[in-house]
C-alpha cells in the first residue's frame, strides 16, 4: 500500500536541522517498506531559501514550501494551518512526520487534533502494516519501559532525534513548489519574538549532540568545570551539567540535563562526578553508551552506565583530554 | 483573570514497574503514586504565583483520571487552588492523549478560562500532547516549552520565555491561550498543615467519564479512537557498568578509550 509521507521539517535558525534530515531519511525507508509513495518535505516559516535548497538534496521526492513574513515567529496554530495547506496539495493517504524538536513536539499534536489524526511522540521505530496502519515504539517512564502502539487513520508522529540515522541521500532533485499562505487564521495572529538569547556558543546543542560530556557536584568548583569543557571541545561534544551544578551557580540552567532540564540522546554520554539521581537519569537513558567516572564505587550511576571508572574526575578528565588530543 | 491548570497523578518515578496481565500497561497493584506529576506541580505553582502577584481571579485544577486522582487534586487545593474538577475514569483505563485533551476541552468550555495551563508532559506516558491539542480543541493559541510568563492584562498579551534548541526566546502572544510549562519561576510550595485541612473542604466536583464523553460529541476525523496500545514492555535489567580497572589512572583511561573504540564503537 502506498503512503505519502509529509515530513514537517525544523529549520528554526534558517538551515535544515540534522534531525530534520534524519526524519526525511526515515520517511524514505518507511515508504520503501510500505511499497511506495512520495516523501514530501514540508517547510513552513520565513526566509526558507537555504533550507529548501538543503531539503532538495536530503531524500525528499517533493519539496513544498510555505514561506511568508507572517510565519516569522513560530506558533503551533499558524504552522498547523500552513501544514494543512501543504497537505491539500498531496494525495492521500497521508502520514505526517517531524523531528521531536521543541518545534515538532509543539506542532504535531496540534496538527493531529486538527485533522483527527493518530498521534505518537518521540517514537524510536516505525513499521508499516499491510492495512496502511503503522506500528510504532516509544520509550515511556523516563526510558524505563517501552510502549508499542498501532496508529490507524492518519498517523502523526514525531521522531526521537538520533534514533534512526541519516542515509546518504539518493540523487533526487525535485523542484521547490511554493504554496501561498494567504491570511493567517485569527487564532494564530499576534505572536512576536522579541529576543533570542543563544546558549549555543561554539559547541553543539545538547539535545542534538552525538557526544555529551557532563559534570556534577563532584567537580567541586566552578573553575574545575573547565576540565569538562576542555574534553568536550576536544571531542566536538556538547557540555551538560547536573542540577547540583546549576543550583550552585557554576553553569547556567541551559546546561542542565534531566527531568527539569534537557533530555539528551547522544551516541556517547560521559558523566563526571554525577551520582545518578533518578531525576538526572531520566534525561540520559536514551544515550547509546554511558560512561561514568565517580570516586564512589557505590554511586548509583554505575547501575545504568555501560562503562565505569572509579576515580577522581579531576585526574581522569585531563588524561582523557590529553589522550584524545594526541590522536 | 481565571486560570485552569490541568494536572495528572502518576506513579512515583522511582516505583518498581511490573507489566499488567493484559501486557498493555503497567500493573497499578502495589504501585506508589506521586501526589502529582512534577511538571504539573510546577505549573500549579506558577498559576498561584501569578494570582498572588497580579491579583487574578480563581485558580481551578482539573484532571482526567481514576478515583485515586482526588488525592492529587486535594494537593493542588492545599497548595492554594480554589476549586477542582475530577473527570473520573474506570480504574485501569488507558486513554489516548488526544481523547484526554478532548475531554478536558469539553469540561473547560463550561468554566471561566482566561488562561489554561498544563505541564510539559506527564512523566509516565511522556506523550506531551495535551497542551497543543487543547489549544486546537478550544480554538485558542497554544504556547509550549514556556519557562516563565507575565500577563499584560491591558494589552491582552502574555509575555513569555521559551526554550528552543540552542537558546531561549522571549516572545509575546495573545490570551486567552493554553500554555505548556517546562518550568516555573519558583519551586513548588509545600502545603502547610492548616492549608491541607482547609483543602478538605474546598469544592471538588466529580464528573463521571460517560457524562464528560457525552459533552465531547463526535471527534473530528475519520479514524477514532486513534491510537491503540499493543504492548507495554520492560527492557531486560541493565547488567551494570563494566568497571575499568587499572593500576594507575593512565592505564584506566587507556583501557576505557580502547573499549569505547573497539567494543562500543562510539569513538
Ligand atoms: C523535582 C526535582 C527535579 C530535579 N531535576 C533534576 C534534573 O533535571 N537534573 C539533575 O541533574 N538533577 C535534578 N534533580 C536533583 C537530583 O535529585 C540530584 O540532587 C542531582 O542530580 C545531584 O547532582 P550531582 O549528581 O551532581 O550531585 P551529588 O548527588 O552530590 O553527587 C556528586 C557525585 O560526585 C562524586 N564525586 C565527588 N567528588 C568526586 C571526584 N573528585 N571525582 C569523581 N567523583 C566525585 C560523588 O561520589 C557523588 O556521587 C531534581 C530534583 C528534584 C527533587
């Protein structure tokens, strides 16, 4: 049964996020398994020229763009409306996918409610069934359990970043099709972004990083935290912190990983001087490999880590940085 | 300005999970339930903070859940909410998040609501769908990943901050609206004993599920109910970390890097 998959991409900062390309890759794989159909990249926003160009080379068979000044500020209501305009240009049956970024997570449930779809968020696998429905899996309870769901009707799905992988895109080069917005519905008017404070610096974003290096209270002082940052720099990794570090004022809240911070999903998570409180662990259990360095052999983090080193973070960190710099 | 906060009672995040006989959910027998989902508790606090700072009208809390959820609502009343509504579901019912949002919208429509607030997600199913879906069903704007808000009642806009990848955005938008909160400005207050006693007498209305469903009417779209849970599974218990031993830290680091490269293949 053929499916036309509409991938709502995220390009909040003007370029197509890696997670968006991952969604396009997975859409291709699902279409292939289902027996054919289009992979439609759906870009909504303003000044999308660059991102649309990238979408043409990321595995989409069609690229539909709603580019309008009125969509400069993201709003779930406005963007759901625009995605509806794109969907009207694509033959049914539809499946909607988006990366589980803040934008995807905010937008797709609204879209799902709007079209009476069947919504699942942050899924980690998608399998097409013979009747056109999809079976998906997702982690629940902070990664402590897995839920398997059957989505009927129109599936509307966000994909957990880094759970699927990006294929080399095949040589397709579809033209960009522009879809006019017209007027925004009243419910979507009046949203304005007044300021943006970047926390990115020169390191990758925590939620998107392939490697995350985190420090906890065991780092002892704000100054010692530089050791964490040096290793991160050497690895091209993002820097994370436990809440104890944020509460102590060593690093700002944007570094915090865990229940009241960010959920990360890297290939490799390195934790230095972090005890492994449940509120921290729920933010890291989607990591493929967890390494813990702690001076206490009984630290709970060793129960969930893949590799453990009992030792002093202040000694191990510089040694790691040195060994990795040499290569 | 009247505020509604939607809350959910969930299993304690540290409780041991077992799979129910149906194989489709966790077994609630012997599970310790938290009083209320952390994000929702933070949201109640944010609503109460605004009520106190800006002289709002009432703060009302609503939940869709089994009878035990009354405990969660009483907790919000003890924190300072004025009234609560419980849409009572059968003990082990698993409801699709969109259906929950639909039920909430039907109940909220009958209540004064200048602002509807929800926590980012519930820590059990982690769906994070209710806020945005509620916005759609109520015909209101919805804003998510909000980390603090200030109403400007004169101009009828909310000034908010929200997390986005790579930074934080300050933004404004009109209300009435639905706001999903990532975290509030203050840590949730702990109810005092007098307030816990007072909360026992505050109004708590119970609506049986069928009555709420009758209000919902037909759901939009063809294929409803939407998602069906096929299985709930627990991963095999983690073996625990492979400990990297060594005579010196240098040796440990060398062995660790070797394992990461050759065994885990993550470097
Ligand atoms: C509602 C709520 C939400 C929360 N949300 C979060 C959250 O989002 N994220 C989060 O992280 N926490 C969160 N917490 C806090 C959490 O419970 C823990 O308090 C916190 O994670 C502890 O941080 P830590 O591991 O850095 O510090 P500690 O628990 O103090 O651990 C420090 C560790 O460092 C080790 N150590 C000390 N010296 C050294 C050394 N020289 N070398 C190596 N190791 C050393 C110690 O053995 C210890 O294991 C939350 C708590 C609550 C109640």
